[in-house]
């Protein structure tokens, strides 16, 4: 079980941040990801595996004026 934006979510073992974002249809060019209190660089999405108890915050950028 991990926590995504404060909500519990069950995920399969060995799921990368990149695979999670793809599965949930996030556009990686329009989001920032924080993992356990630290901003995760986009270059680390593929190599970072989600672990039991992780806290993931995903923030979408919205344009406007």
C-alpha cells in the first residue's frame, strides 16, 4: 500500500514511478512528483521503484491568467 495525494492505493510489486504515472495517464511534462517529502527529478522516474508505505504527491501545472 502506498499513499498518493493523501489517499491509500494498492500497487503491484516492482512498479516504477514512471509506470505508475503512465498507468494513471499523467502527462509527465505537466506534473511535479514528490516522493517521501523530496522532489523527484524526472530523470529518476524510470529507475525509482515504489515501495510499501511510500508517500507520493503529484502536482499538475495549470496554465491561465
